C-alpha cells in the first residue's frame, strides 16, 4: 500500500509542528526548510489541515501555524483523511460497503478487503500525534 506524498509530507510536517510549544506559531518556511519540502506544496497541505481544523493559522509578523488541539486528541487517521479525502483504500468499495468490480460483486474477496480496510483504519485511529512526536 502507498500513501500519497500529501500524507507523507503532511505527517512529517505536522510532527515537526507538534514538537513546538502549542502556543508558538511556526512559519511554514521553517517547517519546509527543516523537512526539505517545497513551500508551495506545504501551503496546499496546510490549507487542507486548516480546513479540517487540525491547525490554525495566524497572519502578519507573528504569523504561522500551530495545532488547533492537543496532540493526544489528533489521530493519524484524522490527518490522513483530511489530506487524502474520503477515498476508500480499495477502488471497488463505496462508503456504504457496496462493491463495484468487473466480477459483478461475486469475487469472494470483498469480506477480506473490508477486514483489511477496517484494521488499517482502526490502527490509524489509535495512533495519536502525541505518540509520533516521541519517535
């Protein structure tokens, strides 16, 4: 399985941000430099994180980003979902679990795929940002 660069860079950047004191606003330019991520790409990532209320932004000379809530309240699932959208892990499922495939939904793998997806999502839900900043 592969997550997009949005999730990879987003997780790297938010872990960087979480390592700063919560009341400190961190400029994206500093995170971009420290994590070797394009500033433009990071701006797009952080606009998604802001829309999902994971981070807040300040403007002006005291501008920058900070976490919107405690790192113990932010799951890896929430971060990835905000960056990747509501896409299912497997192309043939919709949100209701309906299967769409060339075998007319009789492939026999759909129960296994649902279980794999549930386990991955469960693991991401349990994984909190607070545990990632300690790694």
